């Protein structure tokens, strides 16, 4: 039985993890869980699991530091996941990582610490879980290219002027049910740019060998092309509990009572190249990532502010990528080798994004 510290337990991904634990009470034991603000939900979960509940700004860090576990499931919001992730690595816990900002902002630091401690970081995002599953058949040395799939979001085929997009429309994702921040990031494809950065740090593949294709059906979650020309893909219904369960159960697979693919009913799976003129966020994130240092930390922080400003009505939808690019370019460029530098870049990115005017 794996002992789990569940961070971000009341969010959408954390709730999915709770579903998996409930379905497999003989395989998993939640020893502690953390939530930033929802005390009532956290206490209810703690009673159900017989676990300790932590609530507040430092809840995730305290949950890791004050409990022994085999695995830390990190599904917190934004850079708040960095300190508990590093603490879990320091304690030798396996990390199942759903908080993409941890690797986007601090990938160099986090992966270096994990190597030093011999700790494995398991991906929870469906795209990275797909790559990880494909790699079980062959080692990383055999990778030629990684191919991340993207749904294209709600505006993939929209011919209208996107500057008039409302928050309500941006939040109407055609496939996935997610929190507002990641839903808007999916619409702008900023999220997919972040996933390119994650893939680089998780799998050690250079950026020029990581591709993105648009796949509206969201059934093929990602693909790996190997040096011999073979390409493997992982397919499953668009249900986050599939990659969540794999991260929790790896290296084993556990049964699940959920929908199976019916390829004949699907009929066709389609793919196309992303339009970076329509979705400039992909190019913007790649440029920041290739520049190195703390540029992606500033960019990630600026995006968080930009999305909040868009949802509040103070900037337009099409302002988001320009704001993020300007803030990333203007922020100090520091080495990504300390928490202090990462937090400084994060603060600078936020300040520049808050002050930005179109």
C-alpha cells in the first residue's frame, strides 16, 4: 500500500486523485492532504480517508514536512507547488507532479535536486503521462522526437476577431473540464507551450525535438517517435483519472470502471499543425525556454496575472500573449539555480504584468 500526501486535494485534479484512491482502498492510503482555502472540503476528505488535513498558504509544505509518505501528489496552484515539491524530494518521496508551473519556472533546479536524491518525478498531465507510458517500451536513449497533442481549445475554427472574445467563451472548453486559469491557457495554447517546457525537463529532450500537433478529438494524448522510425501513441478517453491513476499506481496498472475507447464509433482521428499566427503563445514560450535562466519563471508569473486581468475585464483576450512576452523580455534574467532567483523572477514578472497597458 502506497502512503500518499495529497496536495491541492480540493481542486479539479486533486478531486480526481481522491476518486482513484476511493476506487482502490487496498492500494493507496492518504496520510495527509492539503488545501489552500477550502477548510470544510479538506476536513471532510480527511475524515473519509483517516488523514491529517492542512489548510492555508503554507499547508502543502507543512503536510510534506510533518508526514512520512511514499509519494507526494502535487496538484497545487502555480508556484506554490515549488517549496513542497523540493521538500518532498529532500525527504526521498516520489513526486507525482500535476502543477506544471513547478517545472516551467524551476525545471533546472527541481530536476537537478531530484537527480541528486535519486527521486523519480512522475508526470500527471495527460500528455506527459502518455509519453511516459510510451517510453516503458523503450529507453530514453531511443527517442527521436516527442509529439504533444493539443485540443486546439474553443477557438480552433473560429473565424471571428478574437480580440472580442469574452471570458465566458474562453472558459467553454469543448473537451476538458478544468479550472479557469488552465482553461484560458488552453484557449490561448499558452498551456501547450508550458507542456513543451515540462517535456524538456521530464524527458531530457532538446526543444527542437519536441513538436506540437492539434488533435481536436483529444483521444491520442501524445506520441513518441523512436530512432528506428517507429512511433508509439497512448490513447484513452479524455478523462484525467486515467493519467492520475497511472502516476499513483506505476509501475503497476490497476483496473478501473470507466469508459473504454470504441475506435469504430470514433470513426476518425484528425491532426493538423498549429497556427502560430493564431496562437502566438507557443512561439513566445519556446523563445523564453530556449533563452534559459529564469525567463520562463517570469513568463509563467506574468501569464497568471494576464489571465486574471482578462477574466476581470481589464485586458482583452488577444492582449494576453503580448503582455506575457513583454513581461518576460523586461524581467531580469537570472540563473535558474536557486529558489531565491526563481522567486525574484516570479515577482518581477507579476509586477511587470500588473503594470502593463496595451
